[in-house]
C-alpha cells in the first residue's frame, strides 16, 4: 500500500470517528434536556411541594444511577459509609425537601431523638446566622448521628445525593485541612440533581409559593416547629 493510500485510509477513519464522537457528545447533552423536560412534565401534576420533592428525588436517583452504571471509564467513587467530610459543609434545600424530611423525622425519631435534633438545629441556625459567609462554615450537619452516619439517609437532600468524590482523602483535606481547589466529582451525576433542584424551584413558582433555596437547618427547624 502506498503512503498516499495509507494517509487517505487513516484520514477517513479519523474523520468518521470524530463525527461519531461529535454526535455522541450532542446526545450526551440531550440526556440533560430530556431530564429537564421529564422533571417538568412529572412535576406539573403535583399539587403540593412535598409530592413534587418526592417525585423529583425518585426521578433524579434513577437517572443518576443509570448514568453512573452505563458509562465506561468513569473515575471510581471513593465515597463510603462513615466518611462524612461533606456532612460538615453548608447545605441548602429547594422547596419541598425539608417537608419530606420533617415528616420522616416525625414518623421515625423517638421523642428524645427529636429533642436532640432540635438542640442541634438551634446550634446550626446560630452558627449560620452569626457569620457573613455561611458557605465557608465547617459545622457538623445537625442530622449527622453520633456513629458518623446520616440519620435520615433515605430522605437526605438532593445536594447530599449529588456530592461524590474520587478521593476521600482529598475531601478530608479540603474540609478539615488546608486543601484548596476542587473535589473531583462525577459531573454528570451532579448535573442530574441540579436539574431536580431547578425543577422544584419552578414547581414552587407554579404553586405560588416561595421558590428560593434555604439553609437545611433553617428549613427543617421551620418545618418541625413552625419557627
Ligand atoms: S442530611 Fe445527611 S447526608 Fe446530608 S449533610 Fe446532613 S448528615 Fe450528611
């Protein structure tokens, strides 16, 4: 085979694979458009924000799980039970999420557990209200149990579901040490939950209710005590 033939063959193959890659990249973006429309359609029937939050969470969980298990060559997640560095970051929730969490707590926590949680929520609210930059706080989440596990794992907020890391060591450094930069997260996974968050904000607007996100501690205290 002449050099010219080799060049043509290689060029054709590279062009074809390039075109396929471009098409796949467009289809990958299309997944998030589909998630956005799917969420919007599913939540359009919701008559209350708690139902909207349950539906948005179920849809996002299913989409995130499919994304995580369907694509090759993804960074291995280092998240594991008992590693809770991210549970010391400032958490915000969109409308409806704290209502679902409060109902779960009312049904499953004992009276003494609810008293314990109430004290921790007050502490967290004070910490948030006395700083100019709550997003820089490193405070244990009021729902972090003494054994280091999330006490409401089944109904944890969207952002807690969204957060993943390829290095638990790096999370520890970033949250408790002097680490700077960013955590290596699964971005597709994060985008799914960001879409669910936006869908809940839009559902609140449609239902004529406040749409802005609130600090988890404030939102949960309001739901549990009406304060
Ligand atoms: S709600 Fe649960 S998962 Fe989220 S920050 Fe609190 S303890 Fe961690």
